[in-house]
C-alpha cells in the first residue's frame, strides 16, 4: 500500500511539473499526500530540542515532538477517573477537565470538549492515507492526538489524546512554585487516543 501511495504521489507530482505549476503547489501537494498540512508556525512558548530531551522521557519526546502514538490501552491516564485538570506535558498549559473525560473504548483518554477553545490547535492530517484532524497544544505545538466527530452529547466530539502528552493536576492540589512546564514534565506519562489516533 505504501509503495502504491508513493508511486501515485510521484505520478501526480510529475504531471504537475509537466503543467508548469509552482513549487508552492508541489509543496502543498506533497503535504496533502504524505501527511499533516502544517504551516510553519512559531508558537508562543518554545523549547530547544536539547532541553526537551533532558526534561521528557524518550516516549514523551517521540509523541509530542515527532507526532508519535502510544499503543492503545497502555497509558496511565486512559482509565484515570480522579477530578482535576489535564495539562500539556511539555509546557504545562491546561487543556482538558476531568468533567469532559469519558471512556470511548478506544484505548486512549477521550474528552468531549476542551477547557478553553484557544488551548488546542487543529490542523489537517493526511498521514496513513486518510484524513484526520490533528490536535496540538496551541502554546508550544506539542502533538496531542486527533479529533473525531463520534463523541457524546453535547458536543458530539471526541478528542482522542495520547496519555503521555498529558500531565494530571488533582482538583484539590496546590500548584507548586515550580514552573508549569516542569510540573507537566514530572507528571505526564501515559497513553493515547483510539485506533484512529
């Protein structure tokens, strides 16, 4: 299948070149056929790769920075039921409330809504020969998972999130004096969203 997709991509690219289309067109075509249609973006919070590799576990780094996915049913937060909030493991920004969490049966933590709409960014993802909506932290760009339209009411949405992309803050705990990013890095280990994640 991968060879077929690659061959189709190169044939389409060859046809586009023959029609004299611009390099911008070729870049957009390649992105559409091979993966997420991300644009170059600077995030409000940025961290060096060196810092992140020291602060995050290898799996946290792989999922959040390289758009990896955990195996289903292996994340520490998949069946987590405590009250509190879920934060980005990279920068510490609050993303989800335990009030929005539900068991989707997918093997990854699932939420039917975000705590603040501006905390999660959405972008088209065409990897693996299908169209999905990728979710990323809007502050640091960390990959979180994907968004689907098969969740419960009232939103009908399912944010299928890698557990390892999240750090949990219990409802009754006091945030320490350390930075939110350090708190997130210390507390976030787990798994990710559905078979489609």
